[in-house]
C-alpha cells in the first residue's frame, strides 16, 4: 500500500480488504506486525493486507455513522460496499429530519412538501459534491447545478436553501475531521513500524 493521504489510505484499505475478504485479518494483525518497507525479501502483498487491516480495524471502532461516512466518502465504488454506503445516506436523512423538525418548531410553521423535497435534494447533492471535492479537488455540484437540479429559483436560494447547503458541507467537513486524523494516526504508526498505539 502506498502511504499517502488518509483519504487514499481508506480507499486502498477497503479495496485491499475486499480482495482479502476470505482471510482472517485479526489473525494477521495478531502477529507482531512491523511494516518493513525497504526490505526486498518481504511479501509485499501480505504487508499491504496487514496495513489495510490496521486501518479497517481502527475505523471499526468508530460509531456506525462514521464508519459509513468513511466508506461512502473515501472508499472504493464496489457493489459489495453499497449497503455500508447506503447507511450513510440513511443517517444523513435522519439527521436532516431532526434539523427540519427543529426549524419548524422555531418558526412555528411547517415546511411544504415541495420545500422538504428541495431541502433534502440540496443536502444530498451537497454531500455528493463534498465527496467528489474530497477526492478530486473539483466541484461536481456547484450551487448553480444544485439549483437547476432541484428546481430552485435563484432568487430564493439565499433565503430558503443556502443555509441547508452550508449545513451539509459543514457536516461533511466535521465528519472528515473525526475520521481522517484517526487514520492519519494509523499511517504514522505504519510509517514508524508500530502496530500498537503508544
């Protein structure tokens, strides 16, 4: 495994984890693993699986929604991971539902069915834009595209929908701030040749 960014490491770990699904990662990790990049006589495939196992094991300690986020945002696009990726959108939909209820109570007025649909679309498109931006550094769904896709008139964006775009982007950013440093810590231990945290 190439040791790069935490995002790339998550992707590679789950890709390698998928390839090695029939193998017992816990058994591999219980060996006194020491990354030995640089030694020519090492079985690199085994080392890659161990490194992937360390990352996946660390992510498995997170709450379910953060695991789902890591797989959805940074993991490989494989049909086998669709259930995990779907869990993120279920969690996101529930979180948006709570925020919508809070706003309805604050303003003492219910959102119309059309508004609710547009808000959920804005949030989903923003999350997908964040994912694409995290991987490529480019926006797949700029605001103008979200407005067009959602059927939102430009003059209504700032008043009714911009806050939901900001909410979704900030939420995704917050999720990344919880996941990526954790994986970065594992990468540091791998680079230093240690499998156990100090």
